[in-house]
C-alpha cells in the first residue's frame, strides 16, 4: 500500500487540475467566445457544455464522480505502469498516467449520453452524441500531466505490488465509471431528438421547442439521392481566421453503390435546452470558403462529399448560444445532430456552400 499512499497526492492534484481546466475554458469562453481553438489548446473543456446547464446538484454530482474516476484511474495506471521498475523514469510513468486518466474521466459522459439517446435513428448514429471530449481530456493529460507527475516523484516509492490491491483498484474504477454514467444517462443531451427519462430537477423551466426532424416544406426525394440507409453525416474539421469561422460537414456513402447529392444541405440550430434558435442560413461563398454552386454530385461507394459552413464570430448570452447543430443532406432527409458549441448566437447568419466531392477522398481531416 505504500505505493498508493505515495501516489494519492498526485492523483488528487490531477483531479483538481482537470476540473480547473474545464472551469477555465468555461469562464474564458463565456467572456470571449471567439478563440475556441486557442482555449482548447491551453485549457481543454473536459466537459460538454450541456452539463453546466443542469441544476446545480446534478452538475456537481457529475463533476465529482468524474473526478473520482480520474483519480482512481490515475492510481491504477501509475501503479501498474511503474511495475517495470527502474527501467522507466518515474516522471514519464506518472505523466502517462495523467493522459490515460484524463480520457477515462470522460467515459461516463460517453457511456451515459449513448445510453440516453439509445436506440439511434439508425446504427450509424449510435455514437453521434459523443463529441471529442475523450480526446480533449486525454490531451489535457498530455499538456498538464507533468504537474501531478512532479508531485508524485517527490514521494517515497515502493515498486513492490500487491495483486489484491490492483484487483481492488480495477473493481473500484469499473464501479466509479458505472456510477458516474448515471447523471449523464438521466439528462437530456443538447440536440437529442430521442425521448429519455429526465429527473424533475433538470426539466427546463420553459417549454422546449426543438427544430423539426424534417425541414418544413421539403419536396419529394429523388430515388437516386443518398438516403439515410446508405449514407451518414459526419462532423468534419474547423478553422478560424481574423474573426471568421468555418466548419466542414461530410457525407459518407457506406453502401455498395453510388448515390447522388444536388444543391445545398439543410441545417438548423438549438440552444443548450434543446430549443430551436433563430439562425439565418444562406447559400453561397463565405470569407473562408468558395461556393462551387449547385451541381449534381455522384458520391461513389465508400466515397465522401462535403460542404462548408461559414460565419463571423459573434457574442451573446448563454441562452442565445448554439449548443447543438442539426444537419441533413438535403431538405426532406432526416436531421441528425451534434452536441457542438460553435460561437454562433441567435440572430446571426450562417452561409453554407453546395455539396461537392470531398478532395480528401476519405482520409482523416484532422481534429474537428
């Protein structure tokens, strides 16, 4: 047990620092919601923004349980990894433990939200509600894990390990993840169009009016067009420059034959409570993207098509900010959703380009 006592202060520091990163991101993005990319590199958000919209008791419970998962994961990974003895520098071992523990701390969110939105509209949407928090939290460990590592290396270390203690840590970690998933599974994720059970404490005080599942006034669907049973929309990469923003959205044709797109996609937006926001969507070029114009696009089997959203950085109150983006390949195609929080606010204008074949040809576009 000496190794656990030596690691405990480092695990506590890791959990507190992890929370501090999430709170710093929240505070800075509220004051100035523009430079999200910079903030994510300095202070990863570690929590979905919808958590901060819950009743305080539920938000605090979710935060504390996630911190407990991180601390237990840190103890387990640090203890097991250092079993290689003096061959591995202790600082690097404990730094690596922070990376793994950071990712583990967001597993309750991923598991809970997936359960809350089950069953999906189709299998391809199973993990649609899970955003990039797992990767961001692991990245937190990469850039800040040296701090708890420095705390751990200053403590006396006993390399001898007990199998019984390791088994107990594994059991504690599994139990903590399961317990911590409950608040997320019971809450309504931003943008979810699936009915879930909601604790009374977090029912919105005002009626929720989500965007329609289908675009109003949608015309007939051409049988050659890409349909939901043969294609899926994916959140792509984003970029920013001089107060302007862009976000790509890709369509993947996972069927065994080609399908067709033509014209422009269909977008809608909602706030953290799930109510539709008044965002004007126009067609054409934006500051960061040229519009190829509406043309017939044949997406080959296993191929991709893409379009780009463009807008200017804005400002407003929390209840006016977009917390979920709804998208469809064209009006009449069922809208899927992503729990994203771009700096778009009610009353703003978003410009989208027409569909075109993806020049990446299915390659990974990088962080999105």
